C-alpha cells in the first residue's frame, strides 16, 4: 500500500462509480431501443446486437485489464480504459448505422471493463480481512442503486433529447469519472508487488478451472440463469413498448421495480448466509428462475397481457438475487488458491453467455414477444439441467464444498 486510504465513503463513491460502468452501459439506453431502430432504420436484432457487443467488450476487457493492472499498476490501465470508454461513448452518439453502433459499443464495453475489474483490485490493495468485507458491502450499496436508476434516467432523458443524448450523458459521466480518477485516486499497487507476465499465468489458471467439473457446473448454471434475465434486459424494451404499448417512462419504472426485486432478494439472501445451505438456496433460486420464465412463456403464448407477463418477469429477475451470490460462493469455495481468477472467469461467463442470448431475442422482429419468452424459457431450463447434471452430481460424487 502506497499510502493510508482516505475516507471510506470517498473511496466507495469513486470505486462505486467505476464499478457502475457495466449497468450504466447496458441499462441507461434500454428505453431508447425503439427510437434507435427507427432513427437508424435498423432491425430489432441489429439494435440488440449493440447490447451483445457491449457485454462482450465488458467480458474481454476484464480478461485484459485485470492482468495488466497486476503488471503495470492500477492507475495507468484504469485511466487508459476510462479514456477509451469516453471516446467510444462519443462515437456511439455519432453512429450512422446499427452495425456502427454495435462496433463502438464493443469498444465502450472494453474500456468500461477497466473500471469494473480494477476498482475491485484497488479495494483488495487497500483493505483486508473484516475491513475488506465491510468495504465491499458499502460498495455494493452504491452499485446496487445504478441498475434501478439508469433506465429511469434514460427514459426521462428521452423526453428532453434523442437517443444520441443518452450517449452524450454517458460521455459526460465517463469524463467526470476520468477526472476524479486522475486527481483523487492514487496508485495503490507498489512496484515491488507487481507481477510481470501475469496474463499467461491467469490464462493457465483459467484452463485449470474450466477442467473442474464442480466449478463449471456452478458457474455455467448461474450464467445461464443470468442469461435468462439478460434476455429480458435485451428484449423487454421492444416487447413492453412496441407490443404492449408502454411509454419509455413507464418502461423505466417497471425495469426499476424488477431491479429492486434483485436487490431485495439479495439482501434477504445475505441475512440467511450461515443459516441455510448455499446449495439449497441456489437450487431454490434456479427453481424460481425457471418458474418465472415459464410464466412469461405461458403469458405470451396464451395472450394474457401485462397482468400475466409482469409477475413472471419479476420472479425471473428477482431470482438472480439468490442465484448469483450462492453460485459465486460455491464456485470459489473449492479453489481458495485461485479465488481471484475464478471470480473473474465467473464474471466473464456471465457476460459472454448473456451477450450471446441478445440477438436471439430480436430474431423475429420487434413486434412479437415470443422470441424473448422462448429464449428465457430455454435458458432457464438449461440452467436447471446443468445444475442437476453437473453441479449437484459433482457435489455428491466428488467433494463437498466448504462454504463459510
């Protein structure tokens, strides 16, 4: 550590802002999907491709920027990454076509990933033990607000400006965070603690993890359940606005309510930690994820309208508050010596699998909810099948993970 850390609240706001790049990139422009498609004369699949591109950029950026920060220190990769994010955001606002927007979103996600992965590394540099756990709890409170507010803010911005103005706003946010990081965030990794060549070591560790049946079972089942929620994120703007006639502002409110479901269930899960078996909690979460997705499918196919659709969407989204924390704990418990790499790989799998689901949701155009419902149903079924076929069986046949 190069110096004593200043105010915890100050660091929580700075690093929380960096970690929020992911939900900001993905959620703020969701209410603008129909407007983007109309303005750029793009199909729903083309617009949703921009969401996939962003998630792939976030995944790739974590793989690259994390090891670079171990080798070069935290500040340089962070500042370069955020600068890339700002530049790409400007180019997104100027995009002349759907495919150009997708290309710039890939770069935007790559740059934003630096904030996500390096912010966590900075926390590890500054704190340890109980202080580390407490700081991450504080950080999650800051980060948890963003997915709730981002689509609401995006919807309100559309009353004042076009979809391009949303990306101008993202540019301004990125520029502000770049200035804050430049002047207020010191280097936290001394030169003596840096590890040149860590990229190769990280890739070898990833290979070992991917050969671990238990890790893959927990990580892949969680990623598929996350992808079912991501199918909702990708398709709900078109479905709720074009198919069911919601305004951009009402969509933002519905999106926020569902995001509150994740936060609330996540907090409930936190209270149950230590008193309930995480495997059972994960299984309950996957069951809820499947139940919600099937309710969505039934509501769409049976023509039940919003009364039938919205409860299923809420259950599917809220279930992630159970699935992700327990799957993460179980994934990391079997390999304490590679917990950092396992956590990074888990995050990459989530973004990669979720991103690949995005174009499928818009395959039949923007005026039907059937593709979104089918994709959610298939992914939720696959999540449960992977858990039962790999993770649950691996636990009983190989070893019992020790989760504290």
